[in-house]
């Protein structure tokens, strides 16, 4: 079973991801902030991470950067509710696999999953 780590400070978003990804047959790990997310990543080493950008403490771009330092093969999808094109550019420069917007649409999630598991 493929494991995915979701890092987001909004509990409803974590719950939504768990429901959808579980229905698609993925094992889902969750973290409510960047610090916990990095700890879970180091311990569990999932091949795919979805991380929110705007979080207190360590933001999603820093999470992306640190994950890529630990394991450059990890596919990281950056999610945001802010629609900032500059954030998308920064995420891609840090080698994000995809960038999607909140609220998450099923089609966008499916497209991101296809992309990260076909790389």
C-alpha cells in the first residue's frame, strides 16, 4: 500500500484528505504542523507528501526544502488556499512535484496523484 503524509494545520482539511485517500486505497499519515510533519516524515519515510504552505512555525516551503534535503526522491505536492503565483513559482524552484489550490477539488487531487505516482 502506498503511503502519503498530509501536513496541514486545518483539521477539516486533514479529515477530508484521510477520507478521500483512504477511499482510493492509500495509507494516510497526518501532521498538524510542519515540525510534526518533518518528524513523521523522518520516522515513516512516505514516498509522497502533501503540505500546506501557510502554517504557523515552519511553513510548507520550508517543509518542502527540508524534505528534499533528507530524500530528494520524495514527491511533494504543495497546497494552498491563497492562490499566490509567486508561491507556486517558489515551490517549483524547490522541486515540488505539483501545486494545487484549496478548496481541494477531487479532479485536482486525482491529477496530482497520477502525476506523483507516475514520476
